[in-house]
């Protein structure tokens, strides 16, 4: 079943099959949960473009965008 | 009286060294006393994976023979030191806390071990650690217990090294720190831990987690003990890998006063994300430093949680790449927790990894600017004291937060920047659990960081408290 809110079991299984990763049936849900959390963290980082730039500019550090 | 029973396990390294120099204690007696204590307490605390009694006694006898010939190798001569089990020791198994490497016996010592031995230190054993230094204890080795409350975690990944020193099962130890792994357990166990400047201590012969974030550093019961170990290991290595600049032998300078030293206090220091007891203890520590003549300066520092996520992204992708082959070949030799973590790392897109590296440059640049205005910055190590083993959520002033990344928010930034960072005990919670503050400074100015920590300890007595461990 693919009822999990977040990254789906189907996507995880597809990726694992493609890359030769064996995931046990009783561990797939934990992996989906961990990936969902990880993607949330990555999404927060993706939003940091501006803040990182502003952080550097605020301290008058020269950076190339 | 058992051999070495009169050797006080709570002596500082310099006190022990003085007794050995004066002939009041012999290295063999000292090792016997430590091994005896370890045999009693290790079943309770699980600090050591391997106790090398035979090797330590041989080393002690050799050092004792040198003393009878009038040769003293310095302040570590005859001092038993413990090593995290990811630091190679010739002829002594080095498991990295992993089943994959359970039977691995290195043929050579790590560069830091060579340096310690050349200064007379005795390697008494290999300490327990997170599996591959990454996030959790492997069930084969179990979890190290906090000597102040055995129902509580000492966290990781150098938990065994910190707990052993806190419990008097070694006079000092080495750990490794990729995102705070020396500083968290040192803080939670009430001992001192230094993550030195990146590049000031060789990592040759130390099992990598994420090489551009990994650091090797000392743990001790006092700042002076940490300084003595740091002085021994912060030398240029013959392989050319370490690039020591200004971090030379300056142990004597740690007792210089801190009159006029500028201490940065982040404006975000005392917010609701730090437990009120921790805030109080750190506030009192800052008052002590001000009374010693330091000048307090408000500073703005990069966002802590962003820094945490940056480091997590870099190291997760790196570790996943390093173990990509092995985890496919031997999945059952990894714990379920680590296997999941490694697979998550494989899902991190390259663009996010590159983005994290660019954010890291932003963090580094921001701190470079901060450090133009101050000599050190003082901040928490952890927002709360040691938590119950297995806790996944923490209560901070009534707010329930996940352990990760909240618990780790104050440390990984200095792995990203490479700056030195020292954890110093500064009190106890009402439950009797240690609290610590963190001092960071300019890269290759580790001695200034140690000087501030030493000034604090010279004015306070927290470091003289020791846990009453319930023996079996």
C-alpha cells in the first residue's frame, strides 16, 4: 500500500531497484519516514539561498553569486 | 592492599606526572590501578570495547625502566590514556564500533598514537563509540552509560572516551568530532573536550566519517589536562597531511590572565531554545569570565539550525558514498539504524550537496567577520543536560522538541568552519547532571580558547566534582 504521507514506498522501491539496494520489507516504512524528514530538512536548506547571501553581505564579505 | 590501590584516579595529569617524577608512583602501579578500576566499572558503564592490559603493562614497564635510567619523556610519561575505537593501534583491534570491522587489527599506530607514545603516554584501551561514529550505538557493543546517572545517555559519538575520563577509568582520552562528537559527551559527562582547529591534528590512521569535517581531539577532567594532550598531538606529522601553523607548544600560556580578552556573546544566546537551568549556569560562567577582566561584546552569528542541516547534508552524502559498496555486500553487518541513515544519504541530490557546501562558505565568512571583533565566542554546547537513554524528544522550558537537530544545534557549525571549540563544565542541574559552556576562537588560536577555559576553571571548582558510581 502506498498510503504514507510524504515520500512514497513506490518511489523508494523504484530508486532502490534501480541502484541495486536491497531493503527489507519490514524496513521500507522506516526508510520512507527517514527520507520524508530528510527531504523536509533539505527543503529548509534550499530556502536558505537568500539568507546565506544576506548573511555574507551583512558582514561585507565579497562573494560571487 | 591491591597493587596501585593508593593511586588516586581523580588526580590531574600534571599531579600524576609530578608523583611519577618524584618516584611516589610508578607507571606499572598506575596502570594496574586503572585496569582494576576499569574491570570493576566497565560492566556498569560500558566505556571500553577493548582493555589492553597486557600491552599497557608492557608499555608501563618500558617507561618505568626509562625512569630508572633518568629519562623522562615529559608530562605524559606514564599517564594512562584511552583512545576512541576508530583510532588505529598497532596489534590492538580497532572496531570503529562496527560489526564490519569487529576483527580488524591495524598493523600501524595512527599518527596521534605515535605522538602520544613518543611523549610517554600509555594506551590503556579502546573506548566505545557510535557505530562508525555515526548516530547510534551498534547492538554488538551496546550503549555507554553516563557516570552521573546510568539511566541517561552520554550521547556520542565519543561517549566511551568522555565517560571513561569522567569515571576515573583513564586520566585522559582522545575522541573524534565530525558534528560535535567530542563536545556533546564531554559536556554531558562533566569533563572538558576540545575539537581543535581543522588541520592542527593529523587524522592519518583515524577511520574517516566525513574527512572535510572530521577532527581528532583530547578529553580530560581539566582544561590543563586537555592542553597537555593537545600539545602532544598537535604537531606536524611526517606524512605532510597535517598543516600546523600557529598551534605550537604553548601549554604555559593557558594560565595567562584574560584581562582585556574580548568575549563575543551571541544575541540569540538566551532564547527559549535553551533550558532555563542551562541558561542560568552559562550566564553565571560568563559573569565569572567578566570578573576575570574579559570584555563582553554582543555579536550576531549564523543561524544554528541552518548550520546543523548544512553539516548533516555534507556528511550524510559523504558517508553514504564511502559505504556504498560495503552496505550492499554486507547489509547485515550494519545496524538497522545506520543502514537506513546510509540509504538516506544516497538520496541526497548532488545539487543539494553543492548548495550545502556554498552555505558552508557563507557560515565560514560570517564567522571570519565576527572573529575580527572578538577573541572568542561563548555559547552553549547542548540546550539541555543529559537525557534518558532512548529519548527521542526533549523538553525545553515546556516545549517538546525532537532530539535531532535541536539537541545538536550549537556544535556542527564549528566543524563547518574548522574553528577550535572547547566544552567546559560550569555547573549541575537540580537533578545533579553536568552543564557546560562552549568557547570557540579563531582558527589556529586554540591556545586562546584553552586560556579562557583555564581562567574559568582557575576561578571555579566545578571540575573537582566526580560522580558517585553505583558499582555492581
